[in-house]
């Protein structure tokens, strides 16, 4: 007997692309059920992450028209990662397997077939990995690939060129529920769940409609969250830097006093330059420490990652 699949799709101000996405996912789900790959009562779950446009109205209309579609509305905007988590934890109440993907259709929907094949072969987690980034501009491609390389260099277990297009079995999601972090970075947490994992490579396309919801500011914030959530190497770097600067500063002080005494260089010029350098480095180091302190502060509050305002459940498919 085929397992019940839920496709979880976080949405934030996606009214332009949502009708296109719904139609494409309906075609894919019908093909999977007709082939007997997934159960007939499989569903598509849209999660409205506090959208300010007509996203929820479209989700509600889709739910009324076709029992294939379910909807979850969060009480306010909580960010992509929390919205994804809300959808997965809601879906796992009925699902045997979950596939998460973005609403913009840049993820190749047809890759879901191979993901399910790997799942039935015994994989609990299947990562959708971009085979190439030719659709991205030079800046975005360079910074994105650089981010993954930095994460790996810092010892974080992430899958290179994998975003949030992935399949997870029921027991993998149940394992994920045991992680209680407030500062979410699922690309780093999911590999920590363990279990057998596989990769499926696909070519990422362009947005079907609308604009990207991840401008440069959000991408930088996301990268900082990922690094500080899974690695303390930046703190170790501060210690090493401090030790090196102490030695260099002591040596420089002796050299400066000696050269000033010989009237080779003005003493005040060296002092001002050294003060400016060390002040800048000190502020940078304090900022890194502050990031970790701030994250610990938020973790101690134990605030809920999301609050569900409304849940539209599916029914018989038309």
C-alpha cells in the first residue's frame, strides 16, 4: 500500500504565483496517485506566514474548491524556517512522508518522483540539490556558494547547494521535533537527525511569478544565523586573534619606543594608528561575542516558534 504524502509549501505574499503553483502541484499529485506511488488521500499543505496580500484568500479558495489543498495560517509573520516547521509538524499528524518546497516553483517539482523512489528504497531523508546555478546572477551565485564553503570550513554539516527542498519520513520529522532551538537553521539541523539520507540533483528554474522574498539583507541575516547556530569557531578565532595581537602589540610597543627615541618616526603617529587598529578589532570581536550572547538570551525565553491561527483541512479530492 502506498504511503500518504504531504507537500508542505511556506508562503509569504505569494498571491501572484500561488495559483500557478497550486495547478502545477495538483498535476504532480494526481500523476503520483494515478501511478500508485502515493496514497489517494495525500495532500498539499500551504502555510501562510502572516502575508499582507491576498495569499490566505487564495489558499482558502483552493481548499473550498479541491480537498487536495489544506491551509495553515500563522498568527503573524514568523519567518520562512518557522513557517516550514509549522507546516511539517502539522502535516506529520497524518502524513507518512513529507516533501517541503518553496512556493515560487524554482524547485523542480518532477524531482519529487526520484525523491520518493529513494524513500521507498529505505532513505529517511532525501535532499534536493541544485546541479547548477546558471539561473543566478554572478553576485548571488558567488555569495551563495561561498556561504556553503564557509559553513563547511567551520565544521557545520550542511549539504552543498541544498536549500529547503527535501523529503523527510515520519520518523525523521519526529526526530526533528526533539530539537528545541528558537533560532532555526533547518539546513544544519536536519543532518543532525541522522538516519539514512540520499541526494537528488535537479536544475533550479526561475520564479514562475512575483518577486524574491529574500533580499540581500535577509540573506546576510540568514547566513549569520546559520553560522552562529552551529559553530563556536568564530569565538575560538577571537581568542587566537587576541593572543596574536597581544604578542604583536608588545613587540610593536618596544619597536615604537626604540624608533621614537632615535627620532626615526614620530611617536604620536604610531600610537594613533595602533589605537585605531586595535579599537576596530576590539569592536569587531565584541560584536561576534554579542551575537552569541543574544542568541542564548532568546533561547532562554522558550517562546513558541509559531502560533497557528487557523487550519483548513482537506477533504475528498475533486
